[in-house]
C-alpha cells in the first residue's frame, strides 16, 4: 500500500512518549535518592573509612550520573504533540497545498456542471 503517513510512525510516537515518561520517573527517583544518599554521606562524614559512608558516596555519584542522563533524555526526546507536528509539517508543503486546491476546484466544477446538467 502507498500510505501518506506510515502507520509505524504512530507506534514510534507512542514509544518516544513512553520513554519521556520513563525519563521523568528516573529524574524523580534519582533526585530523591541523591538527596537521601547525600544526607547519609554527610551524617557519616566523620567516619570516612566506614562502609556506609563509602557506599553512600559511590551510590551518590551513580545517582548524579543517572539524574544527568535522565534530564538530558527528557530534554531531547520530543513530546507526542511535537512528533505529530513534525509529520504534519513534513507533508504540509506548497506543492501539496496547491494539489489540494486543484482537487477542490475540480470537485466544485464537477458539482456545478452536474447541477447545470440536471436543470436542462
């Protein structure tokens, strides 16, 4: 079939929208975890050789990285509305607009001729 818009676009639009939701969830979880781990590290900062402190610092660094990656992913993944607008803009060319106008004019001319033919 010769689709104007490939149906797979709708699938990929939903996939990207789901990825945005996952990025938001990851941002929230990593931000909360980062704060908790920072507090744990601060509380245990007197005992830098302590296993809890070492774990908190390593986990804190990992959460910061996850927070940054999630934030960048959220910033650059387009929303569902944006992807639909991109598809519309892709097909909203001057050539397509002129073609549509020509089709409408032809349909109007046909209707007028048919009405005039009925009246005779």
